[in-house]
């Protein structure tokens, strides 16, 4: 009688082990590729992420003059495609500066407008109290840059309006909705709250 032992590793077992190893290697490779993709996506987000902040002041140190400035600063590294900007004053929103001025400083603003109409525009010196404004719609702001959308010079014509706006500007906040170049959109309120949104509403 012959006592024969089957070998521990047969051809079938060897093929099974090889197949299992191949599956494990493929799974590990897929997982590594997945982690690399996530890392690459985060890197792209990091280099394209904008962060908007509203700033205001009442003195231009470069020109050494009194001027109230309202500006947006992109303190992030990527461009911000700004879709909507709304100014808030005493819990009410305003989509343009004229409505804001009427709300915060009505009589002084109306006097200022009347004073501007009474002077000749040909000989007008903006340093007498001129005002320069820019659009609050469809602005693209590069990273580490700022966008000046209001400058009111202090002067004889603007003195009362300037002083009233200077007193009230601390009550003014800004709400904006903007997107990155990758289509990610954010809404910020008063430089404090930042929320990711699916899209920005039309202005």
C-alpha cells in the first residue's frame, strides 16, 4: 500500500494566491490614486481660493488727505468672480450707494447733491469735496488686491455729508456672493460669516 501525501501548494492553490495578490495590489493602487486625486484637488482649491473682506477708512496716507473710502479686499490667493454686493445698514440691504446715502444721511446727502449742481463741472476740483464711485456688479478681483468702489473727498462742498457718513460708516456692513474660477461659490456677511452656496443669485 502506497502512502502518498498531496503537496501543500498545488497549481490551483498557487493560481488562487496569485489572483488574490493581484486583487489586493489593484485595490491598493486604486486607493493610492484616489488619495492623490483628493490631494491634487485640495491643492488646486488652495491656490484658487479667494477671501473677500469689506474695509473702510477716512484718511488717505499716500496722498495725505481726508477721504472716506469703501473698498473690497481679496485677501485670498485666487481670483474672486463677484456676482452680488449688497450694503447693509441698520438691518436693511441696499444694492446701490444712492439708496444707502438716503437711508443713512438723507438731508446732508441732498444738500451735497444740490451744491454739486450749483457749480460748474468744467472748473470743478474733486478735492473740494468730489465723490468717485464704481460699479457694484460683475467685478472680478484678483488675489491679494483691492477694489475701491467709493471715495468721498472732504472739502467745502462735502463737509456736512462727509462728517455724517463718517459717523455712520461703522454701522455699514457688506454682504457679497462670489465664485472661484472652479465654480465654487461663497457668501460672506460682515467679514465674519462665510458660507458655501450652490450658486450666486442674479443681481
